[in-house]
């Protein structure tokens, strides 16, 4: 007598994941030697096996917790397939045989983009941006609109740096992160290319940009009042050179 319990788990946008559940195996009936076995098999959505996580052939009368790392399968939908195979029809009925599964939970770290800093820059030269989120793998691809960023560096699973090339057309762009394996997350309207000195990204260089730079004046990335957008020349210091950039372009509009 064979039986199955199946769970479809979509890990497409996950960088790591874990399944936890409780199980018990009250009895083994079968012939001698017993031919009763339980398995936890991972399949793709076509039904083909792509991994085996466990085999169960020992009596466990009380509920027991079990957990398995699913990170190797991240980036795709999978099917968790608990299979019970027995040589005896008596495994079902009043004797309480078979493999019991309960309280299945899948948790993990999804791929996401939460912030881009700075999120406004001019197109006069290449600039470095910092992207924060979750689920970043070692070598993700970063795109600003349709343009690939260069020098992508993974700091950790929640932080990347990348270089936006010079010459992008003025406008607002989506920022997309693609992990190896194809999982993609996007921050819509996450980055704006504007004219030099437009620290607040409103398309005009005016008093509000001077105020933005002034509020962060003297700061570096380690400062509590740091504002990457106020560092309009991208040298990691808000100083007189940023005010000069705003002043030189004062009154300019897109």
C-alpha cells in the first residue's frame, strides 16, 4: 500500500529556505525483513526527483520535529513529496501504521530590493550606488532600467554596491536585481537621473537643493545626518564642492 502527501512550494524569489514539520511512524508491519519505508523527496514541477531529504524506517510513536535546509533548491518552484511505501494493506485501518505528517512550515529569505542610495544622480560621470534589501547571492546582476550596472559587489545578503555608468538619459528608472538561477526583484522608480546639482530629484536646481546640501553639510557616510543625495559630486563628503555644484547649476531644469 503506497500513499503520498505533496506540497507545492514556490521558491522562485527566495535565496534560502527551510522546511519544518512534525512526523511520527507508529508501527512497521510488512514482511520479514519489513519492507515499509517513508521518504521525503524533492521534485520539480514536472514530477522528476531532484533530491532526497530523508528516509523513515524506524518506529517513532510520539510526534517528532524535523527540519531541512531547502536553499539548494532556491530560485524555482518545487514539490515536497512525502511517500509511504508498504508491502501490507494492513498499514491503513485501525492499527495505526504509516507515516504521519503535521504542521508543515516553510520559511526563508526572499529576494527583495528595499532602498537605493543615492537615488538621484546626474549623468556626467559614473557613480556608485548602494542597494539594500534581502536575499542577495554572491554574483547578482543589477540593472538600472535596461542598462547593466558594473562593478557589482555583494557586501552581504542584505547589501550590494554597484556603479551606474555615465550618460544615462534623464528620467526615472526601475532598479532590478537578478540572482544566479534567475530570481529577480525590482524596485520600481528606484533611481532618477537628473541635472547636476538637483539634490532632491525634483528636476530643478533651486533653494531646496541648497537646503538639502546644507542640512548634511560636513557629513560622511558614517555621520548621523548623512544624505547620499546631498553629496552631489559623489566623493562621500558633503562640503563646499557640493554647494558649488548646486550654485553653478542654480536655476537649471530638466
